[in-house]
C-alpha cells in the first residue's frame, strides 16, 4: 500500500470523481438530477451502499473464491441496496416516491461494482473505507452540482426555494431529458479544460 | 469436482446470509413503512375529514377482515369520545378506480366528511372531486345508510359540472361504504371496546 487512506479519500473528490473523470454512473445522474433534493438523496444512498459494500468485500476478499467473485459481490451489493430501500421507505417516504426505480437500480451502478472489483477486492479495510467514502462523496457532489444548475435554470428554485422572484421565466428545457445530456456534456467539457496542464 | 462444490457452497452461504439479514431488517421496518405509506397517501385526506380530533387516527387504527378483504379503520376522538371511524372504499370514475375515504359518526351514523385519495380523473374537470371542498361538503351530515345518487339520476348530490361520471364514482364509493358499515358496525364497536379496555 503505497498511498495513505487520506490520499485514497481525496482522489474520489477530484482526480477520480466518478461521473466526470471515470464517466461512470451516468444513468442515475441524468435521470434524478431534476432537483437538488433528489440529487443529494440519490448521492447519499449510493455513498452508503458504496461504503458498506467496500468494507464487507474488503473483509471477505480472502474468503471469496476468485471464480465466483462477481456473483458474490452482486449479492453483497444487492443486500445493501435493499437495506437502503427499506430504510428510505421507513424514514423518507416522499423522497423514496420521487427516486422510485432508481434506488433498486443502484445494484447495477457501475461505480459500486467497479470499486468492489478494482479496489476493495485488493486492498485493506481502512483503505477501502476511505475509497468508498471518497468516491461516494465525489458522486454526491457531482449529482448536486448538476442538480443545482438544472433546478436553478429549469425551475427557478434552489432546494424548492425560489431564487429569481416571480418574474423569472423558467428555462424548462433544463429539467427535461435532453437538458440533462447538454448540461452533463458542458460540465465534462469544463472539467476537461480545467484538468489540462 | 471439489472445486465446483467449493464455489457452490460459497455462493449459497452468501445468499443465505443476505436473505437472513434482509428478512430481519424488513421485520424491523415493516410497521414504520406501513405507517409512512398511510401518512403520505391517505394521511392528508384523513386529517381533513377528522379535523379537530384529539388523537392521531393514523396510529389509532383497527384492522378488520371484511369478506376476505382487510379493512383499515381509522379512529377519531372528538371531545373525549372515540366515536368516529374513517375507512377507504373504491368507486369507478371516468379514468379508472377512485379511492374515497368516508368518515362516520358511530353514534348517529352521520357522515362527518368525505375525501378522495387516489384517482386518475381528467385534471381540472373530474379531479375537482378531490380538490373542490364544496362537492365533498354535500355529503356531510347525511346518514351513511342513505342511497347516494347524483341529481341527474334522481338523487340528492349536485354533480361537478362536466364530470357526472366522476361524481357518480364518488357516490358509488360512499354507497359501498354504507354497505360495509352496515356489515361491520357491530364488530367495530366490539373491537373498539376491546382496545380501550
């Protein structure tokens, strides 16, 4: 282990921030970022799954036979996703109704399986925890950033609070599906420009 | 062969553990999820009907089996007397099934309020069955054992303009509520005594 836990944590926030650098997990990011509330909710749910699955898979990495590792990873991930779904229904039912199908779909989110296969299966528990936390937080930040742009422009509100006053004509293109693609594309473009040395 | 068996056992053990954990969590959250669903789907309508009650009808509820269907009855306490129940029945509207909650006073069989919960009526026309308080107010104070009909069918209820079928749907649901009430009244009173004692 050459890198420290802190480095594993911070790489998720910038150098390997999932949707913009790794370009993974695009399905939910396009679908749920209509409002900031949805974006944050989805981000937290994914982060929880990511941290739990990373820890457990890292702990069990020597027990899981190599040949069936993907099947075992998916079982672990699916379990945590169902846990999130149940908890969300019990404590944040309106949010659950809004996110709907995208919560169970975290199971097939490439980021979660990707981190399990590429990182947790090869590294220790502390490093995996840091990695899960970093990537999860990075994912939450990206969802929130995209959701802020889309909600503010498309609806004239921020977290359901109006920001422009009653005279503002919402740019409703931004909250529709094509707006999500355009917005994500522009963000990728900006990230690439900033990343160039 | 032994290798195969090892892989097989690994996956089976994983799946069983995951199943066990999920069953436990579902058990713990079950009651809360049920409450949340009631709160956000039926809650607002029940609150509206039971305005001024001194308990929480969502917690204070009975489950009674009516002809193989489980009925949830919400109890309202007014001026220290637990004398009101509300429950959901269904009528056929213009766009499909309409859920209607009817609140009844157990002492004199009078309707204290009617409210639509779920429906798929035309927005702005049939949907007024839910949003127009004047329409629902017509049922207030009448006996639940009356036959309810819209005026065009020779009854006593003014239909919503342009939405006779939706109005019929609500009347139908209230009539059904009357029938259920007739069947269940002795059981309700008995169960309420049991609960208090």
